[in-house]
C-alpha cells in the first residue's frame, strides 16, 4: 500500500462524554481511491474514535451509559484518569476500508468521543489515505 495523502481534521469539542460526528469530514478522503484504507489517529490520549449508528437515540444512550462504564471518581491517579481509561478502552485509532471510492459505513458514522471535561477544546484527528 502507498500513502496518497495525510490530512488533519480540526474541530472544537466540549465534554466529557460528548460525541462529535466527523463522518462528513472523513468520507471525502476516499474519493478517487479504488481500493485502500483511511487510517485515523486522534491526537492525544483522552479522545477516542468510534463507528456508531447515526441515530440520536443511540448516540444519547451511548453518552449516558459511558458514565456507568467508567466512573469519574475513585481513581488513585488524581484528575483525569477516567478520561485516559475511556480512551484506552474505546481506542484512539480507527482503520476504515475503502471500496470503489467509498467507505462502507452502511448508515453508521465516524465519531470522535471527548472524554475531558473541557469547553472549546481544540482537537485534531490525523487521517492517512492509503491505496493498494
């Protein structure tokens, strides 16, 4: 496989436990690629990348249920240990196949999960487009 291009997707988040739909920024990267992949890397260690259905009821439930999965209090490491753990569990990278110029998401979307309790936080996802 050959790297065709590398791009940075920049956006602003707030959180914690908020999902940001970056699908419309990712899908155009596949145009013109017959077969290949789009690799995504969330810069930092407290964000995560996910593929989820693009339905508001599912997204709201995910955000709410995440509180129960990894609580914010009670960790030996003070501060944001929960944010690092959530990111480690979800993953900071994502590999998406490209088939005939499209990423086959079948109605799902690509989401960035903000795990930090911050407002107006600048975030970056690096995207590498490969063709083979």
